[in-house]
């Protein structure tokens, strides 16, 4: 019953946040036109209701990030590594948001519109804290109060999950992974957005080794045998053939987590996202654990 009450409350908060975002988007549609190459900034802009007129790899973003929704009117600039600057020019942005990952494009984009840069992933720094800073700075720049509302609502939601998991959890660590193939995976460390969420909801990341820019890859599947007590949390997208191979793998099926049904398959989440990705991961993880603990 505690789980049901909590998730009803969470659904109410999510509905309220969506309503706020919708109202902000209506206001922003008449305001500053913005563009970005970076997916973390894109999901931030969309979540606070900015008027996004151009961004990169939108079809893949919709499949990987899933939320927030991308307006059908947004122009697709093509690949993040080789964006189409002519399409960007035709989109007529008033302001372009960029990150340290695509700083090489700043000079060319300044010929289209002013460029403002925000870094969310930097070695040795918290991506969650940087995402909060970027969200508030962008909200102030665009005069969208929904930016602060987003940060406050997510902080409250994570605090709620922390209390819930402390009261009803099993105390096991969690290892968040993304399959590369049937024998290797990418693991997200404490410096990843997923790792930050685990810490903020009071869960332990089973992966304690070093990572590079939030993740380590390729890691052999046999490493999972050294973490027999952990929940394995699988974050799509995964290669379909890898999942099919694991289903019949003697090694995989012999792992304690697999035998004891401690494997969670979440929905797809942007692995290098910002606060919206953090919130989606927290929601899906808490719901998965709640379902597993309640049989």
C-alpha cells in the first residue's frame, strides 16, 4: 500500500510538471527561438518549455531519450558530429546552446546566431550538479520559471524515493549496464548521471572501479559473477541479437542475479542526459524495484 500511495503521489507531481511545461511551451513559442547540437541540453530545453527550432539526430533522440517530446516543427540538423549548418541557418535561431563536447562548432555557429555554452559532463565534476546549474542558467536566460520548478520537483522526487527505498528496500547494490554484445557491456560509474541518481536515492553502485566520462567499456560479462548480491539494471538500447544470445547462455543463466530474478530491464534512457534523464532513470528504477519487491 505504501508503494501504491507513493506512486500515486509521484504521478500527480509528474502530471503537474507536464502541465507547467506545456504552459511554458505555449509562452516560449512566441519568444526566443533556440537550437542545440547537444542532447543533454536538448532535453533540458524541451523540459522547461523552450522554443526549440533545431537540434541533432532527432529520430534517434526520440528512440533513445524517449522524453521529453520533440515538437514536429523542430528541424533535424543531422549527425551531432557533422551537423548541417545550412539547415541551422534556415531554422533562424535567435540563440544557440552548445556544450564542451561540440565546442569545435562554436565559430561556425556564431555566424548564424549567438552561442552560449554549458558543460554537463566534465572529468572530476558531478554531472547532476552541473545539470542543475545549466538548467537554472538556461531558464534565467530564456526567462522560463519552469527551470527552477524542474530542479525543485526532481529534488523532491529523489528525496521521496530515498525514503521509500530505505523503508522497503533490500539493501542490495545496483550495477547499471548497457549491452554492447552478448559478451560485453558498458557500465556506468559513480561519476555518471545514473550513478549520481543511485547515490541520491540511497542506493550503492556495485561498480566501484574507475570510469572515463561516466562509463567503462568494454567490460566482459564474466565480471558480473564477482557481484553476486547486486541487482543488474539493464538500460537500453541493447542489440537484439545480444539479448537473444543471453537468453540461452548457460553462463548468464547461472549468475545469481539471473537465477534469483534480480535483473531489471528499464526503458531506454539517454545515457549522457541531464535532469530529465536523471528523473526518468529514477522513476523507472523505483517502479522496477517496487514491482520486484512486491512479487
